[in-house]
């Protein structure tokens, strides 16, 4: 069964592509890794939550015209992680509902190689080229220095510090 038309984006080392059913085990394993979720909710996700996140990635494309990509390493074909945009209807103040919120997550084996920035930069460039709504936003745990650097290198500026699910977050915007 064909899914939504998800654009293919290539960088020097990565391919950003739509989700396929056979990607699910790698995504489930990634979200089940405590190192991956340390700054994203603080605990590994059960398979049921991983499945809903996986389906949501495709649903964004259908309903919003943007969404999440699988990030694949060109040389090995390995699934590096995910990046893209969503509107998560988060209950935070100030509200970012209706703004494309970028996110990125990498499997532990791919941390420290510059893939997070390379993937996020490609997603932002795609967003600029396709004129998705501005401002773009992202939220980052202030202890996640690697993701703070990625946000800043992609042109996001700290707007404020606020809370989400009881945890402090940095709210970034790119205008």
C-alpha cells in the first residue's frame, strides 16, 4: 500500500526518506534505548508508544504537508534515526501550536558523528525551499548540549525557558 508522497532529501552522507513498515524494528529499538531517551522524556518508550510515534510520522505528511523522515546512512543503509517537522499540539506556554516544530533523534551508535546537525540542516533547508510556515520552533532539554548546538547552528534562537511535562525546556524559534 502506498503512503503519502514524502520527498527524498540527500546530503553528503545521509538520505532522508519516508518511513517503511520494515523500518519499525530499528525505530522501536532506538526509542527503547535509555541513552536516546535520556533528554526526551527521560525513559525508554514501550513498543506501543513507539508504534504510535511511527504511525504519526506518516500522518503528518498526509495532513500537514510536512512530517518526519527516516534518516539513513548512505554507505551502509543503516537507519541513523529520524528528523522532521510536526505539530504536536503540546500543552506549553507560550503555545507553539500551528508552528512547524522540528525534531531530530539518533540511535546511540550514530551519536558524535555530526549526523544530527547534517540531518536537521537538510530538513530546515527543505522547509525553507518549500515555504512551510514560519516561525519554525523546537524544544530542547537544556542539559542536552549537543541538541542545543544543533538548534543554534540551524539558525534557531532561544526564545525562553519554560516547562513541558514538568521538565525545564528551552524554546527556540527560527523566523
